C-alpha cells in the first residue's frame, strides 16, 4: 500500500522540481482576505527609514498569530531553545511580526526570530493544536504594492486607498516608498493595509491558489500521519534545491472557522496560498468534506491527483456521505472548469457481497477504472506466512486471560527485571479487543495484577494527541505490549510487530483480515492467536468458517458488520431451497460456508483442504502450531522458508491451481 502512495506522490515531486528550476510560472504571493482590526495608534507613527542595510535579505516573511493554545499570549524566548529564558515580551492572537531567521525542525518545534529584536517565537508544529498557529505572507524588495485603505501618519501625510508604492525596506518593518511622497514610510502591520499590485485576486483565484498538487484522503487520523511520513521521506530523497519547494501538510478534523454547531460556509483554509501552498495534503474526509460549496470548485479543479486510501471504509463507512459530497464537487469541477483530476483507489479488501457491495459501489462510481493488483490470487485469503493458533474458550474472560498469559510466557517469551517483579515481553505484541471497556479492563489487569511494563492502551477515548504519542512509542519500542480496539487494525504499519492476539474475535471477516494483516508485512515473520466463544460477540461461527476454508478465498464470508450469523442462515435457506427443487447451486452458494450440522454440499476446494490436514480440528495441534517459528514449521509455512520470491509465488500458485483442478498439491519441493 505504501508503494502505491509513493507512486502517486511522484507527480507532486515532479511538480516541485519544475517549480524549482523555473519551468512553471512562479506563483503570486497572496494576502488573506479577512476582516482587519483598526489599529490607529500604531499606524499614526511616522516611521522614516534610513537607506537599507547591505546585509538585509531580498525577501522576508510576515507572520500573523492565528491561535494561542491554553493561554492568551505566547512568551518570546531569548534563545532558540525550548527552555530558554523569556525576554518579557509577549505576542497575542492577531499580532504580526517580520522574521529575520528561523531555527529548529519544521516537523517538531521551530523557533522564529523577530526582526525587531524582541526575541524568538516558539512554534510547536508537532502539536496539532499549534500546527495552524501562524500564517505567513512573503514580501520582497522592489515589490509593487497598493494601499487597501487610507493610512494616516503622525507627520500629517495621508496615503489614500488604492495609492501605489514600492517596498524599499523589509526589516524590522516593511518600508514603502509611496508614489508622489518623499521618504520611506514604515508599515508595522503590512498584511492589513497592503496588497500586491500585480494581481488583485478574485474569489476564484484565491481558492485556486489553495490547491495542493496531490490530495490523499485516508480512513482515519492515524493513517494521515503515517502517509505524511512517507511523503516526507520521499522529499528527503529529492535534490536540495527541490526540497525547499517540497511541502507536506496534514489536516484532520473540522477546519478553522467551523464552530461547535458545525455550520458550513464559515470554513477557512489553514495553509499558505500560492507558491507556499503544500504539494501534498494528507487529510481525512471530514476535513475536506467542508469544502464542497460552489465557491470551492476552483480548489478541486486545480488538484491534479487524488488518492482514496482504504476506499472500502470511505465508501461504506460512517464518512460515506462526506465522500459522496467530495465526489459531487469533483464532478462539478471537471464539468465547469474542464479539470482533469486523476484518481487512485487503494484498499486491501474489496467486499463483494450484499446490496451495498463495495466492489459494486466503486464500479458504479468509476466504471472505467483500471484494476492493478500484482497478485489478485492472494486477495481475501489468510496470509500463508502467518501461522494461526485457534483457541475455543467457552469459560469466559478469566479463562482467556489465563490462556493469554500462557501464550505470552511460552510462545512469545517474557523476562523479569533484576530484583523486581516487573515483567516484559520479548517481542512486540498487539492485542485486539472489540470494546473500550474490555481493552481497559485487560490492560489494567496485565499492568497491575501481573506487573507487565511497557504496556499501553489505544482507544478512542484517550484523545488524538495522546494516541499519536502512544503510537510513536509503540513504533519505537518504548511500548512492547499494546491493547487496542480496531483503531490500529486498518493500514497501520508497526515495525518489528511479531504477534497479534484477537482477545475478542473479529465481528466480521474484514476486521479479521485487517487485524491479522498487521504482522508479516514486507516479508517479515509473524503469528496470530485467535480466541472465540459461544457468546453473541464471540465470533464462533465466523472463526469455524475461516478454519474450514483454510487457505481458500474467504469471499463467501463477507457480511455487513455483525450480521454473519444471519447471513449463514439466509445462505443455508437458499441452498436448501434450490436443492429441494433439484436446481444446480450457483458458484457463490457453493463457495459460501455452511451452518454447523447443516452442511449439505461443499465445494471441491473445501473438501480437498480438509483432506490435506485431517488433524487440524484437534485442539492439541492448534495449540502447538505457533511453535513453528522455533523449528517445527507447518506444511504451508515451510515451503516459504528456503525459497526465493519467485519460487514462493510459483509454489503457492501451483497449490491454488491444484486445489481448483481437484488434484492434491505436489509436495516434492518440500
């Protein structure tokens, strides 16, 4: 999936190269069209500048403070350090300042030096709440500007609205030589009273200047950060001159200007416009769903590439209405503006069952879309490189905890710190629960009663900022045992993740494929332990159906959320009805699972798989299966150990073809 992102990020990289080397027209610096506060006292000062210093830069940026977090102002620091001594000066919301230099990382904390010498402004861009804390407009020497409104100076000079001039000085304030007036006049708040003479933008041009080169819509906020990291790594491989024009931005939640009642038409674009606009914007459907008004059509018309990540979740999940809104505004942009927007749909599962089949919905949406799957034969199958251990637990929560501890101790491995009872797991382990209550109860029990350390919980209720922090700790190894709901099931990459435990079995086959897909990524090894029981949410029917199919396609198990048991009943009723009438069963009913004790007919693939592994139904074999990582590999796993990639693909394809033809697989290569 990440390779697909890289492929669609390359056009954005090409655009950055062209902008750097001048093959594209240079963008025009834009000024935000917002309401301006009257500041007559500061404007009344008659600043007259001396001749510009020789070492003064040819361009500088004017920042405006848009948001201040947890307080009314921000303290300025004496040095570009996080814990530097404050200077005693403060900046409040709405204040503007010219910058002389900047230090730090644009991804974490960036320190901006005020040109008037008052200190350094700490901009914590790693904190999502402060990421949009500043907006910037660049000014250059020799730039022609005009006054937006009347400006009165203390000397009695008056600049009329619409009067033009030339910027002669940048620091510490903008200095303008007005036509027909003597001297260079200072403009302490240039963004309020100046606009570029070269182009007065219409509303259409303003929204067009907001458009990134590539827009990536993801299913959740955690995926936004992950995809943005991939884009930034790609930018680090570009030439140094190009890296200056390579900008990646992340936008989640509701945009600025939207209040608690979520009213439309008050949304504000939080990123720079024109030449400073980000090349790649990674966003949730919630954020972009606000920009659907007809005035936003130029924004969508100027986006070149759109990637829908985890499209099955976008078109059939809770954000489907927002995606429909985005689809409509894109069609309007293509029709009215003649835009040519290229789209890519990325997903690892494509449910094709029921009236709301994802495959059918996408087929109606993009009937001419090309399907690019390097290995379509591997779609919707249990991963052949992931040994699975199935454990039926009718006793309940306490028994599952006991079996989980046995799995951590004997299969994964634990150790204790010296002179203490603290326990640690030796490999990264991810435990999935179906509810926040179960996850919290299990995590607390492991941390307190059984003294596990480096343990974390990942649920929606802990807040987005804290989830970002814990996910980073899990990736870095500071957390090795994570208890989570399905927030970490879709698309999240965890380096060196070796074990997944389904403490509560998945409610549907999609979640099962997503959860087990967290391990054995990019050729690495992994294993999965699955608990299931007889309760309504225990997943016994689904778990037994998956075991019955083995490595065969799981397409017949797709159902809507929690309706798998009802789907089995409806499928069996139709199967029995056709058999009683003497009619042949269609292919989808032949491949569909049967209810326990009511299996009337099995497909040839299912029967052959059962013949291959006669002992798979025994509990003892299921318990011993994960030990294959330490020496005794199961049949399917062993054929991948000492072979090249081409041989692995060929062996697996031969096995699938032999099953489809009704012949037993050839085991001579093992």
